[in-house]
C-alpha cells in the first residue's frame, strides 16, 4: 500500500478544495451524518480551510444508491459544515455525482461557472488519488493538485508485522484490488 499511496503536495494556497464523496452516510437513528473510515477526507478539508490554505470547500457527492437516491451525501456534509461554523460563502455543493467520473465532471463545471481561474485541490483518500488523478486530468487541462487523506500504509514496522498474520491485510488488499480494477476500467471509459 505504501508504494501506491501518494505524498502530500507542496504547501500552497488554493481557491477551492474538492472533497470527493464516499466518506459518510445517513444515520437513520437520528437523521444526521455518520462518518465512515474515509471521513478523514472532510476533516482534512476543514483543517485546510481553518489554516487558510483553501478558501472554499466543494463537497462533491450525490447518492450512489441505485434504489434510494433521495439522501445526498453532499447535503449531509454541508449541514455538518454549517453546524461547525463554516460560513455559506465558503461552501460549494455538487450533489448529483454517483462516482468519481461524475465528481470530476460536475465539480469542474461548477468551478468553471463560479471561478474559471480558480486554483483547485482535490481531497481524497491516498489510495484513491491515482484513479482520481487519471479521471480529473482527462476532463480538464487545468493544473490540479491532490491532497491525500486516510492513509492505509504504515510508516513504521516492527517484528510482529512480519511474523503474525493480520486480518487487516485482507481489507487492504480488497481496497487495492478495487482501486486497480477501477483504474483499469477508468483508463478505458473516462
């Protein structure tokens, strides 16, 4: 996983940080947002905003559910951003996309409409960046930077990592295989 995940970009300022969806769902018990393991995507965007490295947070995510698409992830996230004090003027919403190709298409169109000269940062999981980069770069000539979140690869290893089998390794392989398959398919269709 370490060799597949990307590194942080050089620190600079951006007009818009696009947060790719897939980091939350609706908690049916209280009708509020419930963050998944990839919730770091939104939390890192908030941190970048608070550090004044991005001026606006664009949440890009509709509903990937084929049956019930009334609950839009972006709308849940925007409600959360407002709850923690992010002003409306700093929030953009794209709530129609169902996958990364549509994230790129709809987000770039929105940015083009609102601020064609915007400097853009895409914020997503470190293991998702190779595929996101392929897709976004096929849809624009704009120079886009990518900010990795929720790393799965380890930075330090101890002897137990080499001696004791880990069930979490299966989860990591599942993510990698899904991303590699998606990367292959998206090279063809994006």
